[in-house]
C-alpha cells in the first residue's frame, strides 16, 4: 500500500512501460475538460443574452402601452376639436346625414331582350 501511494506521488505510472495507455487517458480527460468548459461558457453567454433580450422586451412593451394610451387620448373627440379650434375649424352644428346610393343592376343580354 505504501509503495502504491508513493508510486502515485512520484508519478511512476507516467514513466512505466505501460505509460502510453495512461497518457492517452490523461489526454482524453484533458480534452473532455476543455469541451465541458467551452460548453459552460456558451451556455452562460446564452443566458446573459436571454436576460438582456427579456429586459428589452419589457421596456418595449411598456413603451407600447404608453404610446397606445397617448393615441387613445389623441383620438378623443374633445382633443380633436381643441386642435381644430386652434386652426379656426369648428365642429358642425348640423348632424351628419347618411346618404344611401342604390346600385342599379346591370342588365344582361337576356333581360334587355325581354323588355
């Protein structure tokens, strides 16, 4: 047991005759660690990007609600009439009348013959 631990501490497993197998395994572990680190880095970048986009969406949504409320206020009849008074355009005292136009049917060839 003492020689086993002492051999590991001196790294004799790296210089023995079967050291090639050990080196391959060590290189594999190192490459696997590098891949895991790169994967974690990409994941964190995506998380930060998602957080930034989420905050941007919230900001744009609040701006949309603000603009919509401004539009509703501008569309009110009282607001429109105030703006028109500044330009000396006043609302009509006579209510509007709906005009109905009757569409004449186009006479087909057979209807023209029978008349």
